[in-house]
C-alpha cells in the first residue's frame, strides 16, 4: 500500500512496506493510472474519505465490496470531475436537478437520477437509478481530472471504512480501518481532515419534485430556495448509501441526551459543561464544528475502549438534522 501525503511526516508502520511522499501532480497522475489498472485509491473529500475504484471496472468495484464487507445490492455513488460528465451516467435529467448541480457542485450533494447504459448493476445495486456527485476538495478534484485525462469516466467511492461503521475523516483513520484489507498496489491520498465531516445529502431527482433520502449539509431550505419546489416525502423505496437503521456505529454504545456516569464518554457543544468524571471526547463550538468532530470523537471512544458515550444532540434545522440522523443510527449499535 502506498500513502501520498500533502504534508511531510510518517503515517503507519514503515516495516509493512508503506511509504510516504507528497501529493504532487506526479503522485496524482500515478494514482489515476493505478485506478485505471484496477487498484483502489482512498481519497479525501469535504464530507468523508472515499474508497475509490474505476466505476466502469466490475472487478475493481467488486474489490470495494470485499474490502468494505458491503452487501452486493448496496449501490455506490459515482464521483465526477465536473457536472458536464453527468450525461454520461444519467438520462432524463429534470431542470431542477440541473439547478441543484449548478448551485451546489462541487459540494456535499448526491443526486439520484435515471441511469444510462454506462451505469451497470454492479454500481446501482440492480436499480434503475444512479447516484452522482462532484466533490468539493482540491485533491479529489485533481485526482478526478487526472483520471478523466486518461479516459476515466468516474470513480465509485463509498466511505473508506468497513460497512456500517464510523466513516473516516482523516487518512490515518482510513489506514487503521482498512489497512489490513489493502493490496500493495492500493493507495491512500492524505488531504488532511474532511471539512464537513458528514456524508453528502442524497436527493432523489426521479420525480417532479426533489426528495431527501439522506440528510447532510445541503438542507431542505437550501434545496427549496434553489429549485422553487417543495421537497416531497414520497413512500417509494430507493436503496442508497447509509440508509440502514444501524449505521455509523462505533463499538461503544451510544446514549442520546442522557447523563454520563464517571468513565463514560461525553460529546456536547462547548456551552455544556463536562459532568464530573465523564471523559470529554469533543466540545464543538457550533453545529458545523459538531459535524466536523463527531466521527473522530466516536473513533477516539473506541481507541480509549470506552463502553458508553453520551451525546447531547444539537438543535436546529441546519446540518444538525444530519447529525441527529447519524446519531440515531449509531445509537442502534452495529
């Protein structure tokens, strides 16, 4: 496994044959070539780190499922270099979806659209739709552009963690989670900590009005303002990433809005004092900071072998909705 970093320093165990370089243009070009040859490349996005493979290569995509331990019928999101590439993957694109793409791409938003023949069952989970996104991270976009230069159509990239567990927001978390499952040809690109910290908003764009399938940083209010349409709440089921009731869960038990005992972990906004004896895992200053710190805090709980973590959920209709969604799923356990 090769690890390319934006900053000098050591990541991982050098005795295992890993090495570090800088994320130079040459390193990104090499990573793109590795993807073209069937390797996996974990790369940073503004939401969380993704585990990327050539979205047109069935064998490479199968390795994503194997490395993650992911069910074969669980669809993957295809990451694109720019919005003009959407027509390779999607057809019958409604005007409001185009408006959303213009407003929020690159950014933390995935659009669900009717698929073209390029989107095979191994990407869509056998569904007639495909999820597409243009990430907002310098390294991710540079990698996607390099991949596009050599004929790549897009990268299938779920979060770079074992299925159902806490998504990684740093390269070191990727290595800790998946390092034992990687081959020597696989690559980790270190782009620092993800700036958003929660997975993208997933929006169903297959009907006359949008529907949110997974909340994220792009909120209902933002969608309605751009489209001029009311976000619908329809009953039909589309399988998407992160939709299981028990997802995003650490080994520790998560208790929502309770009171910690001595030795329990504690996550709450900075304005909440730490109860006596509790182990403070995060003290974010606002809801955006809460989202950015949440997954790292949950991973730290497991690193300290804390058995129970009490989380005071943030209020609000901004990214707090997505935080509460992730915490509800995490509280169901693995």
